[in-house]
DNA sequence: TTGTAAGCGTTATCAG
DNA sequence: CTGATAACGCTTACAA
């Protein structure tokens, strides 16, 4: 490894002069500056950022803690983040939590040892109102940008999140506008604020339309394709026959759609399906879905902007990004006017 | 930030004693060790890894340079890598190249400044036999594990890659065994060794079956869904009517499949489709595809093993990982025995 | 078992 | 414009 010292020796100058010449800072005669620069290039000098950081107290490191990079939404967000980081002359340390609190804690602790200047945190959501590592981050005054919805245990960090509630309500309103009156909802995990917001958006839209949100139309699914399939089967078992289904995400929607198609139902002729878009653009799935396009890349940009503000010592304001409804041929008016009222679960209508 | 010095002051001891106590190294009285430990915990001490590294000359950092983390294959590989890295007490610096040589060079240079101990490199493939930054890596003796196929400009680095040629040949043999004699190939970018291997595997299998690989059945596609669609349209335009299609990857296959389905063809009744699996398990696409399952996670593991060997100062042996053919209902015997011989492009039969 | 001195590669600071 | 000195937080090497 070539060090400043080595260049200084070759140049017959002090380390300091070389350092200054290379940084272009301070006044150094143009002549020597060029000479040093050439020499450094020739010798393949690469400054040691850690050593510099030791002295200047800035490491130029940002941490990203993410459930898993396999999630396409998160991956796109990460891409944006990394591009922005490089532009701002930061390097990115990546760590996965696999949605496990212990791993999350270990990750964060390691990153703290790296003296990261800021942390992008996609939290592992828990119901508990407190989490020790989050408390520690607060005490340390670590600059944290939460990428996701705030929850009790992480409330006081500035955050960037999608307007899930509004977007979900828009989906429901879209279905209502088409004439659907019996809309089932395949819900996600109750520990996930995003999933909860989506359920709440559905309920709010129903209420605003003067209807009663019937819980017999809400099925606990999860986040995976299988979860959607199981939920759809349960729905059929229970004799519930909605004219439309709204799912907490694309995967769940696809799982449900596959089940329905295998039952001989046609989409959207017999039943409409809508939900949030998590994978690809879902246009490439041959299951017709009307989806909410999530602003993945913009989420990354917004997160970085917030971080920049924090790094400048500002307060940093949380932001909610709108999501856009991508209406496709997957949703259509209900096949026939559903019976109004009706007592049994299957025909339980909002009204 | 709490430093060793601070703990030492509070404990009435030297920095050295504290350092030793915390590391558990050397002989320190069990009593003081516990006392120091407790004190450190209470004060929230986190050792500064960079400072330590400055002294010990190991940074505990590994770099990953990747086209984009959006690619599901790469994302899974990255996940494995990160998990392994953490297990080995390394942190991971992530950088994207976006497939652009200049960005790649900039990334690598930055990582060198971080004094990474090793670099996982998913190269930006170019046809040129030399690339300056690769030469520099060689000269520096940086420990590099190539994740991908070797190419002239990066030949001398140890690598981990999938047995694309063999896997591709297996696909073709599978189609041949079903009785297909007119198999089209939708090829990828010629700069990508993996794509080239896949084309070569197809050709080899045909030759081994005593057939002539007819280039009129090979269409340049690319890597995206749209590329597959365009290639399929071109194929149809040129009047080529294969009984089976083999694609360089899943996306291309899906693009082609969508076009064929929209033309009223049924899969696999009228035409069979097979290729490499890049997205999800493609089981969830309602386009029937027989695919090659790529050992994404094992690729990550193997890369890390290779890196460990390099770090131990060993030579490090390149490895090729086999890929498994996932046969599904997407491939079936050809609808009718194709005409043997035949002069025009459309019916151009092998042998 | 504990302490002292020195140094890792860089830059802040003050002096010339 | 350039140099000398000290320091960032930690650990190695040697001394007590």
C-alpha cells in the first residue's frame, strides 16, 4: 500500500505538503501540486478513508438495515439509496435482519462500531412499545431515517413511508365506483403498520360510502402467494362469494387469483381483483390485477433527502409519499347486482 | 462517543488494561475484567472498528460490486453473501455498476480506499480483452472473487459460476427427447459469457443428437420481457414455426410466451417453452415454462468459501455449480411430427 | 497482572 | 507556500 509518506519521500517533501497538494486545499504552488498529483497517480496512491476519518471524525459511511434484499420493493429502494449515497460521497454498509429482532439488534450494533454517520432502518415491526436497541439509538443521537411506517417503539425517528391508507382507500373506492358492494379483503400481518393501514383504508372507504365494513369479508392472509391461496380457499369454504377481492399485496392477490381461476371463475368477468403491487409491475403476471404502484425509487430518494437534512443538523421532516392506482382490465363491474341485505355470511352485503 | 480512555478514567486504570479486559486477551484478573466489562456496558461503549483496523491492518470489510440488486438472482446471491460475511465477522460494502464500465471503475476505486480485504465482483462484461481497473486489481493483489463467468479481461481471477453450458444443453436434450426437431433459440447479449454459454449449450446438444444447428432458428433477443416479445414477433414475421422455444432466460421466455398466447397458440399443446429461471420460481407466472433452477444461494456460499480461501492466503479454486432442470407441464411432445427436411426458413428442420 | 511508549495513515493547527 | 508537531482511538511490544 502506498502511503502519503512514500510519496513524500519520493518527492523530497513533507507528508503535509503532499496531503495538501492532493486535496487541493490550502495554498500549494500549482507546480508542486501537479508534480505530486502525477507522482501519486503513478504510484497508485489511494488515500485511506478510515485513517482520514479517524482524524476528521467523519467516516463517510451510511448503514442500511433491511429485512431482505430479495423483496423487490426493498431492492429498488436500496438501489436508489445507493446511487444517492455515492453521489453524496458516502459508502453504504448493508445488513439483513431477516425480520428477526435479535439479528436486527446485532446488525445495528455492528454498524455503530463502524461509526456510520447515518442509518437507514427498515424496522422489524413488533407490537411491544419499546425495543432496547431503538432506545439506544435515541440516546446516542444516531441519525436514523426510518423507511416505513412509524410504530410505538420507533415513533420518534423521522420516517419516509407510502400513503398506504389513502392508496388502499382509493382501491376500494375504485371498486365501489364500479358497482361492487361485496368486496372481500385479504389482510396481511397485524404487526405490520403498512398492512394495517391498508385494511384501515378499505374500511374507511366503505364507511365513507355509507356502508358497514363487515368483518366476515375480511380474511387473514399473510404476505406470500401461499397465504393468498389459503385465504381464498377459506373464503370459498365459508361460502363467502364476493364480487371483488382486495388484497394486502400482489403476492396474496396472485395466490387468491390462482385459486379462483382453478375454480373456473373468470377475472374480471366473474370476480375482480385489486391490491398493492409488490412484484414486477404485475403486468407480466397473467393474472389480471389492478394494483397500487408503489413509489419505490422515490422512496429511496426521499429517504436520502431526509438523511441529508439530518446530517446538516436540521430536524428532518417525516414524509408520506402518494402511491398511484394502476387500473387495468382486471377490475370490471360486478357480474350481476348482488342481493341487498341478506342474512347468511355468503351474501353478507355492506349496506 | 465513549472511548477506552473514558472507561479507563472512570475505572482508575490505564487504557491498555481496559483494552485487554474487553478483548479477554492476555491475562487480566478476572475481577477487574468483569468490572471493566460492566462499566463498558453501562457506559454504552462500542469499539471503533476503523481505529482498531488502522493498527491491526485488517478492516473487516468486504466489497460487493453488482450490476443491480434488482435482479432477483443477484439479490439472492447477495443475501447469502451478507449472511456469510456476518458469520465471518465481516461487514459488507455495497456498490452498483448499472452495467456501466465507468461506474464500475469508480465503485471499485472507492472500495479500495476503504481498504476492503476482499472484493466480490459481478463484472460488467465487455468484449475488450483488457480493462485498466482489472489490471490495477491484479497489480495491487486485491483478493477478488469473480461471481460470474471468466472473460478475457478478468480471466486470472478465481471465479464462481453456474454451469450454464451444461444446463442449457440439458434443456435442449429434454426438448429433443420429447420429440421436438424444430427448436428455436432466443439468445441474449453476445457480450455476456453466460448468455453465450447458453446458446452454445443448445448448439452442442443439437450437434450431439446428430443435427445441424440452423442459425435461422436463432433470434437475438436480449434480457428483458420486451426483448422476448420482439424476438417472437420477428420469428413469426419471418415465417419460422418451431414446435418448441428455448430462451436465454425467463423474462425473454415470458415475453415470447405472451406473444404466442395472444396469437392463439396454446402452451404446451401447440408449442413448448423452456429456458433459464431468473424470476421468482416462475411457477407463479401463469405462462407455463420449463426452467433451469439456478443455485443462487449456493452461488453466494461458494463465493464466500472461495474468498475465505483467498484470505487464508491459499490459491483459491474456481468453481462451477450445476443447475437443476425443473421440468413442468410446459413442455410436451410436439403437436405433430414436423416435416423432415424442407427448404424454406419456416420449416427449416435440423438434419 | 498492569503500565509505558510508540505507531497505524491521515489531517488540524500553528509556526516559519 | 511549506514544515513541525500532535492528535484521532486503538493495539503491539516490551518493561515493571
